[in-house]
C-alpha cells in the first residue's frame, strides 16, 4: 500500500526527544527558544514564536492585528477548515472569495470586491505549499491599510521570487506568517505551530498570550537567582509548545532543505509523466514560485468521476485524497451567505491528491503512475459504455 504521505522522522528525532526528556525540563523552555531562533534564521524573520499548532498560531495572529467581534476577514473557503475557524474564534466573520483560475490560491482580483467598511484583515493561504501572488495581495492591502496574515501551514521550505531574490515563505511580507508542524505537513513535531513576524510588539504579544498572559515564563523564574513575581496584564491562553516537540523540530529543520529538494524532484517527475497522460492535468507552478509540494494535486478532466478514480486507485494499492475542502460547503458555515465560488467548488470535486513523500522511491512513484494510467483507462471505458 502506498500512503498519501509519510513523515520523515527517524533515530535523530527519537534521540533528540529522549535527550529532552532526560534533561528534566519537558515543557516550554530552552529547546523551544533554540527552535525559535533557528526557525527565524532559516526563513529570514526577525522573530519566531512557537505554539501548540497552526490553528492557535492563526488565532494569535488575528488577535494580534486587532481582529475583534463584528469585524470581517477576507480569506478563501478553499482551505482546511481551521483557516475559517480561527476567524470565528475571534468573533469575526470570514468573507470567502474564490481562487485563481490556474491554481488553488486566493484570486487577488476577488479581494478588492469583497472589501467593506468592517474589513479588518486579509488572511491568505499558501495552499499545499504553493506561494500566493504576494506582490498583488500586498499592493491591495497597502492601498486599504489592511494587515496581511499568511497561513503557511503547508509552506515550510517553499520560496517566492520577489524584490529580485528568492525569499523563503516565513520572511514576513505582510504582518504575520503561521506554520504547522502536523505530521501531514512537510516537517513535523507531532503537533506544533510557529508565528513569524518582523514587528517586535506583535511578537511580544504572542509570547504573552500563549502562556496565560503571564509576564514571566516558568523557565525564566526557574533559572533566576532572584525571586521573580509574575503579573498577568492580559487574558491569555495555554498555546505552548513543549521542549520535547521543539527538540524534534530542531532535527526536522536540519532536514528541511533535503526534504524539499527530493519532493521537488518527485513533483517534476510526476509533471513530466502526467503531461503524456490524457484525462488528467498536472498542477502549475508559476515561474516566480518554488513550492515544497506539500501536496501534489491533479485535475481530472470533465466526465471523469473523482470517487471512481479514488476507489480504483485504492483497489490498486495507492491512497489518494480528494481536492482541498471548502468551508462554505460545510454545515458549520451554512449560516454565512456566500456567493457561488465556482473555481473553489470545481477544485474540490474534480481534483485528487497523489502520494508524495521524501522517502518515496522512483519505483513507488512508477507504481502510482501505472495505477493512475490503468484507472483512467478503466474509468473512460466505463464512461463510454454508459454513454
Ligand atoms: C493543516 C492546516 C492548518 C491547521 O494546522 P494545525 O497545526 O493542524 O492546527 C491550517 N491551515 C491550513 C491551510 C492547513 O493546511
């Protein structure tokens, strides 16, 4: 059976976790601080703040830029539901706009039309690791004085060409960038998240909010030769990452360039082979983007049934997933009046994700391609018979 994804973790992560446990300090402490410094340095951000997952990162980011009850935040419906949920966690309303014609990211042209007097922020998603058209988004946001948050849950290691240089996603182009270290992403800490920003006051706010609004961390108090009495200037949360997770994250970060390089080779191999296969089209990477290919999403031609393809692939020992979900089509968002989002809806219903992971061998990938070729021939034959 070929799975859809596989975390790339082994002995070095296990040893690092073991060292953290044996150190006697397992909650947020020196490993978290070191992981933050290394992550900030890797992406080129002034500050990085580790949290429990990307959902809590997005919540703190939205609160940080001032999103409050009654506000609207422009975002995509075509994303994992956490993107929309975090807007509601602030008491605000997500305003869903459609995706681009040739990809799965927000359509900058749709943002302007969605603005109202209560628009408070723009939350864009680098979907499946593919960078958004940030210059267009930043221009619009700048013209309206709106903060931009990047949901980079899937985009660790992806790059964007801007200002005549390749920049890593995480170098804050807008205000805050949020990452996930869930095992379905490119690097993992089991569960985990990170916020990067260049704005020191935002970073300070994240640090306060993630640990109960407490002015001094327990690690600082523990190591202080003087008695330290903490204070609680704001109402906070417990959104901390543990030192066990951070020690794993530090090992994962070392592997990230190698993981992305292998994923890009595999994606290129898929795209070359799929160009010859009728019934399916490969994803498009703009020339200004270098995706980490967190997911490799292919579009099925009209008349080819998504579920039939997924079942036939599973019958041949290959796991697939349907395209990215749309929040506005779920019961949880039925109360929000959303205009039709034809591209988002078509993307969900006519795309499938193919297996892709750094340890995948060329032989495994060939098996996926053969299964897909057989499947498409089978589904087309069935379609011709029923027509
Ligand atoms: C996975 C994901 C999230 C949530 O990340 P967690 O770390 O699981 O909370 C948010 N947004 C997007 C786009 C995602 O893919």
